[in-house]
């Protein structure tokens, strides 16, 4: 990972573009990014109406940079209309999320199309195809963020949505995103009948190196934010580690009875930079 730290959302709340009121009500909830969904949650017959809702909502957003729009699969006629709406809208979202991607070439194509209309959003990609998993490094290099799409991926594999079935995909995502400095976002929780499942899953993906988690339920935001957002005590320790190694002229130091050296300082500096970037972009609260 090189360059300046990217501001990565820790919580993304999906809301279907069924009415402007529904979308804007969702903005009152404490999510880092509010996503307007034009894909799975919208029946085919309602797609055009959903685009009208999306555009109207974008025009009313106080912070469009922290609004995302999930479009339909690039190879579909629905996606053509999605792109036309996005490029024609006077207010552009900060993030466009792609679905059913199979190659990095699709990401590059969408960037060129949007750029030709003067739009330069971050591009996030839902990892939900076999091709996306097997070509994960190229996708992480081309995209600004990867989001695990557990439902479609599990269906393709012919398995249930379990930790064991998706662990390999999660680990591949975490490594590729770490290499390229790309946002790494976990799938929404589907085990709604098990209250402890969300906290368990969020804690486990954090341990793997994921930065954020998606949700379709505002009631899950408190748990996601508590586990994944910057923790003052961790930031304080990271700054102390950096200072201790610096004081040791970049060598080995002892801090609170533990040995810390250059690798620990590198992790600490990255932690501070990433969390400071999050605070600068998302620390102000909701999107409206």
C-alpha cells in the first residue's frame, strides 16, 4: 500500500430507490455512506421510476460525496439507463457501486464513460462472481473499494451463506485490498434471527483486515459502527508506538513491556493515517 491513506467508510446503509421520502429518511441514520439501490431491491418494471427517485434524492443531498448509487450489471440495458441518469444528473454521487463484475476492464470502461461526462466518482465493486474472486487482485487494483456479495456468490457455489463457505473469498479480498490500498467492505448480515450473529461476524471480518460492513437494516448500524469505527484508545496506542520507535532511531524499542520495532511502527502509522482520513471525511455525522 502506497500513497495517502484513503478515507474508507465503516458502515454503508443500503436503501431501495422506492420513494424520495424513504431515501431521505434513511439519511437520518448514522451511516458513513448512504447507498441508493437501483439493482436487486427494485423490480424490473420499477427501474425507471427508481432512477427518477435517485436523481431527486441526489439533488437534495447536503453531502453527495458520501452518497453511493448501486447500478445494475454493466452489460444490461438497465445499466445503460442508470449511467445516463447519473451523467445527466446535476448532482453526482461520490461513489458508484458496480454489480456482477467479472473483470477489471469493466471498471475501466465505466470510469471512462463517467469521466466523458465530467463525473469522477469512486468506483466500488461487489465481489459476487467466481471471476471476480479468481481475478481479485486486478479488481482491487482498478477499483476504489470491494464489497463482498455473499448471496450471489454462495448461490453460484451452491452453498449456504456461512463463514466457512466464504472465508477463502474474504481472505482473498483482504489481501488484495491491503496490497492496493483499496476499501474492503463485508457483506450484509443475513442471519437476522440470531441477534449475536452480527457482532460476531463484524468482529471476525475486522480481524481479517476488513474496514467496513454493509447493512440494509438501520438497527444494525450501532453494532457495526462500534466495532469498526476508530477507537480512541487504539489511536492513542498507535501514536505511542510510532513515537517510541522514532525515539529509538527506527530500531527496536520497549513500550509497556512489549518489544516494538519498524514493522509495528509501520502498522501504527498506517492506522493513524487511515483513521485520521476517516475522521476528516465521515466524522461529521449523517449525510443530510
